[in-house]
C-alpha cells in the first residue's frame, strides 16, 4: 500500500494550492521567498502536485546572488571556512577558553608538538657534532639512526626499512610509498657520505 506521504505529500488541512486560479488542495510544500543573506527556506508555500512540479522545474537557488556568492556556495568546503570562536587569537573569557589556556593533563597535544621539535633538534645536534652535514643528519633521523652509525649498520637498517615499506612486501599496499621514497633518498645520500667511508 503506497504511503500517504508519497513524494513529500503532506496531508492537507484545508490548504488550497497557492497557484493563481487553482482549486486543488495544497499538499506539497515549496520554499518561500528568502530574505537576502538568509540561508534557509523562509516561509513555506503550498501547491498541488502539478504546480509544485512546475515550481521545482523553475526554482533557482542562486537567484539574487552575485557571481562571487554563487562560487562560494558551490565550493566543496562551503560553510567550513570560519574558525571556531575559542581558537581565534582575539578570543576572550566570554568566548570560552583560549587554546593557550587549554589544560592538557595527559600531555597528549604538547607531547606530539615536542616530538616534532625533537626530531629537528636531534638532527641539529647530530650535525653540530661535526661528523655529518645538516642534510646527512636529517637523513640519519629519517633512517632512525644515530651519529654513531657505521656503513654496515646503515645497510642493515636500509634493508629492514625497505622490507617494511615496499608494496611487494605489503600485499601491494601502496600507502607507505612516500616513506619508502624518503628512506631510499636518505640512504643514497648517506652511502656517499665521507663520514661513513
């Protein structure tokens, strides 16, 4: 048995179709005129099935918008561009806590930030030892090796990382290709290093 709400039909409570001269019941709603800048249907207008089809065929959601507004409305990220109030630099007490005042009792966020910093710091320290250049120190960090590395340890680590990240060893999974490329580039740089001769 078909539903009484067939194609958006709303049971009529005595409403008549708003199309001029129509005497059918107004069982289908259509958006009313939107005030400029209002993102929503506004007041509903009610039509019979024939007139709501005509209305839908001629409805233009972009009516009254400029070319720039239409382009923004069609963007896949429309509506997501604004930053949250609490993360704005001007956020005050009335807007909620600022990011700098955020309590991180489990050290979940700041530990990650320190980890990113420490990678660069470790590479800088290795370079400062004088044995390796800055690029070589970063390559050692990519390989997960320290400044005490020799040529045989470098080869073993390279072999281990290639096995870990190569798609042939991971059932054709190519998600680690970028990491594999970093490892290969780092190895190519380090194998020519005078420090490992």
